[in-house]
């Protein structure tokens, strides 16, 4: 039990570069996919497909897709940022702003500033450094019964993410969720490269690999008493 709790507590995002020369052993990839196989899903729908991309030429082709800056993401990301560790400890939520480009560390950056920092070039390096990327697909036309907006189905996809993430970290493999590859225009180009049928959407993608530098940054959580309400909601 203590080992499981430590695994949950130590899980983290590996946002840096991976060792491009180090492949994930087939046995370990099989364990990550087996963890996905046993994901709890609404009504046992098993509402996902997974495309494993570990071909270097294909990873290079994906890295060449232009990912436009998303001002909405950057603007909505800003309130979650702290700029000192003391501030982050006080808030108990969010992440360190210093892990992002300088232009992201202001509430309303210009597109010119974002592009001048070479964000796209760095993202390309992140992609080509991967041992593999897992693209998790789902069919938006299917939904969990009587689940408005397929809320339960979306939760199920999150369970698949967590299962694979924990298994990967257990095996010493870094994980980074890349939301930008799920954007409508970018996802269409990825889908074309991967021969994904039109009915599927990319729910999320996971960079997998072995970090070239240790992954360490301050992570915080609210105390249990901050979010647990017994026998009714207490303000």
C-alpha cells in the first residue's frame, strides 16, 4: 500500500527533452498498454483506441507540423502560475511559471513575443527526442448512456491516461501530455499522417521517453481538510 501511495505522490510531468537514442523495451511498452487495457470505463465501453508511434521518420514528420500559438491557452494558464516556491506553497494549487517561456509569464502576451521565443522549434525538439508518442483516440459519436456531453466517457479517457502514466513512471519512463497535438487543425494533420479514420478524434497524446536531465520541481497539493466535506458541503 505504501509503495502504491509513493508511486502516486511521485508521479510528475517530464516536460524536458528525452534521450532520442534510447528506445522503450517492447516488454515495458506492453505493460503500459496492458495498464490501458484494464482502464475502468463507463459501462465497460472501452471507448478508446491507441496509436503507438515510435518510428523516427514518423516522429520527425509530426515534429514538422506547425503548431500555432494559442493566446487563449496562455491567458487562461496564467492564473495557475506562481513565480516563487513560497507563493506556490501558499496557494497549494497550480505550477511554477518559471518552467514556461518568458512570454507565457505575463497575463496578456503578444503573438509576436510568443513566436520570437521559438516555441515551435522547442516543441519540435521535444517530439523528435521521444522514444514514442501514444495518441489516444475516441469516437465522439458514442457516449456513455444518458451522460450529457459524454461526461462519463471523458472521465474514462482520463482513467486511461492515469493508468498508463502510473505504469510508465513505475518503469522509470518519463511522461508528458501534449495538449497542442489535439488542437483541431494540428490534429487533422496528425490524423492524416497516421491514417486515422474520420470518425475518431485525438483525446490526448503522451510523450514517452527517458529524460536527459532529472525531472524535479516543486509539486503542491491542498490539504485533505481543504477539499473534504463530511455530511454536507461546508463553506
